[in-house]
C-alpha cells in the first residue's frame, strides 16, 4: 500500500523536528560551546563586533572552498589520472572523501541551500540561476550562515562569487552577514578583464564591498581570490574564530570570446591532452588546486590549521563535452550540470578536520548541501535548534565518528518550469522528466584512467603544499592509506541487477529508505532497461547502479508509486520559483559599464544618445 503523504513531511522536514526537540545526547566530538558573547545579536543585522576571546579561539576556524562547475571525475582522488590535483587529493586522503554527497544541479540553488540550510523549493530559488539583470535576490527573510555564526563570535568573509542577488544593496554580501567581500555578484566573469556577458548586456563585475575594483583589471581571478584569502588569514586575530567562504570562479567558463581562460605557461604543461578545450580546462583546474594548497599553507603559517575545519566542494555537476562552452568530466556518471542525473547532482566533496575519527577514509554517509549549516554550527559549538526551521540535518557526529547518517533521503529538485523532478530515498532514486529535451542525458568522458593519461603521481600528492602543512601539524599522509582511499573512491559501473528489496522489518523501521519487502507487481529480472524520462518516470538502485544504466521502473512498479507519492507530498510544501523578467535598468551602460545595484537608483534618459 502506498505510504501516506505525511511520510514525506517526516522525511524532508525531519530536520525541523530535530531542531525543535534538540539532541538527545552530547556529541563528544564537537567543540565546547561557551555562552554567547555579550553584545552578539541573534538577528540578521550586522551587530557590534564580538568581544576579545582567548589567545586561541575555543571554536574552530571554518574555511569552505567552493569550486564552480567542477565535475565528479575532475579530481584525482576519484580515479582520474589526466589532471593532477595533488593539493585537493592530499586534503581528501588526510580527511574524508564524501562519497554520497549531493548538491543541486546548478549554481544559485546550491549557494542558497548552503547558506540558508533550506531547500531551494522552500525559498523560490529552485529554477535555473539568478541573472544580474533580474530584480530579485535570495529572500531577505532568510538568515544566512555568517549571520548565524556571528552569534558565536565569528568574523566572516566572502571571497569570490556571490550569485544570490545584487539589484539592491541590501541583497549584497556585506549586507547579509559578511564582514568583507572581494569578488563578483553575477554567475561568471572573464578571469582577466572581469567583465560579465549576459547577452545583450556586458559590464565589469568585480567588487570590493560595494565599490568597483577597476584596479584589478588584467589580474587572473583565481590568483586574485587566493591572494585575498591569504591576506585575510594572515591579518586575522586567531583568538576570534574565522569563517571564510572562498567561492572560486574556477572552473566555470567565462565569456563567449574566451570561454576557458588560463595562463599560457600553465596550458603548455598539459600538451599531452589532445582535446584543446580540455587542455585549457586542465590549466584552470591546476590553478584552482594550487589555490587550495596556498590556503592550507596560509592557515598553517598563521598557527590556525590545527584548529580549522576545511571543506572542499563543487557547487553542481560538471558541464562536460562542450556544455556551456566547458570541458568538465562526470564520468562514469550520467548527465551534466543542470540535469538531475547523478552527473548533475552528485558532488565532489572533502571534509578535513583535526579531530575526525579514522581520517583517510571514504565517508558513506548520505549528505546534502543543506546539511552544512546545522553541521558546521554544531561543529562550532552551537546548538542547531537555535537555527530555526531548516531542511538541513546536523551530520557532524555521523561524519566525524563514522556513525550512520541521520539523513535517509535527498530531494534533488522539483522544477515545474522545466517539468523535471528527482529524489533519492535510501538506495533508490526516482527521476521524472529532464532538461534540454534529453540532449544531455548521456555519459560523457574523458575517463582519465590509464593511457594516454600519465600514471597517477602519488609522490606529487605527498610533496604538495597541503601535505607538507598537514605534516607540520602532526597529520602526515600515509602513502598506503592514500592508495586505499583512492581505490575505494574510484567509481566503477559495470551493469548489475538491483539487489533484492529490504526486509519488512527494515522497511517498517525506515519506510522511506528502502523498497517494500514484497512488490506484488514485481516483474522477473531482465537485462538492462533504458530510461526515457520524457516518456515515463525512471527508477534506479543508485547504490548498485550509480551510473543509472538500468531502469527498474517496470520491475518494481509499487516502489515507483511509493516514491512518486513522496515526491507529490514534497511538492505540496514548495513555493513558486521566484524568477523574474530582466529589468532594462540593469544594463551596465547606464552605470559606467559596471553591473551594479540598479534598483537603488533611477535611470534618466539621455536625450543626446
């Protein structure tokens, strides 16, 4: 019998119940939480600065490095030999590889989910991206991560991409809890001239706070953002906890006239890659990897690394095979950015922290990008129930102690404009509809495994800036363990039939996480069945078949109906997408050829022109 709709409410909104009830036991792995600092404000206003703290902050520093459009297969620790990422890999081998980590399919919704802890269907950010000419932003009713962390005494800085609205100044980063921002407001820009093209508009998009940063013209964006992160770390008083969100432009494509900008001398190092766009992509990724190493080294120089939590994450699946003029790889996963296939939503992610139990392992816990807010708030010594109603779930104990995940399911998205939706419950994934008429529903390489790629160089990983810094704080990498982690993280997808549904006892204990004990309508096993989502919904066992090659909808029709009922119940909680038509006042020609907070001003017609 199909479950009642309230099961989804327990599932998707379960974190809200947990927040209201609090935690039943104290996690011995979290930082002790002193009383809130006097003068700290629980509101979204900037508030007074936090008072002086002891010489070493009792709370951890939090550095979140967010890559843009990085594919699942673009990092070495997932098995590709083609593009070395020694610093990112070192962080992975010294911490946790987040194996079942999900982001949203595109930029804006992931950033909204990260900073609010709420699913984009609950604040109107679920469809596509936010353009610089749209008169909207992430709703001001939302309290963001830096505003919550302010209550715990944190200084917060954003470096790089915002992409959550800027048509009025109240929507910009320094008005939403960040003490400073150097970066850009829209979804992309050129890495050298720092202009953003949103046809037919074109203008400068590089800011220090609210002021255009014309003086940075000609400087490579990845270098600019890395240097700013190093400067902030070096200048920071380590007695106060730091939250640094380093949201790189890399490896997102730039403007159409130069879609994959990178220093020529770096591009030349990858002349073994025959595909020219992929070669340029490799150079962009190499610069991003060096940035990670420099940030970890900066934390070490400032004596902050041993008290830091570092997360490295992509914001969505990679745009492969020329999608958006880019050359990422999600192989062997299916799909690309802005699709709900695993290649669009299963993210490359790493967590490093000095007190993680058994570091250097593949973390199997189910995790969604909304979980970072309550998880990091717990890690910082706060109580997630102070955060109010969230969709994210506190996973700190599960990750650091290798305990079962408190999350049973992930809603990937419901987009009534595209007409597609997907959710994963336990091992099972339902997918309905698709984007681009199915044009990007395939599997895209390169695999990067074996020739013609050079052999994986573990020595380069062990000698990286990141590895050297970890060694200096007593966390040296083990070559044997690194090999073991990489082998475990290397996804292989030979066709295998789905495992038998769970027992009735398991299904009763967790009705959303597994198949019914018996599907009365189940068909006998067959060979791989294709999925044509524009014709009918598809069902996959993504533990056995992460590459989504065998559609089990016909074999398990009762399970299919079960997941569809959950999806329908989730949709009942959604608000409409908030996308708006472009406002002609946004045209950078009116504002000295810059993208600006145009909603704060009036445009006067120039009679001469």
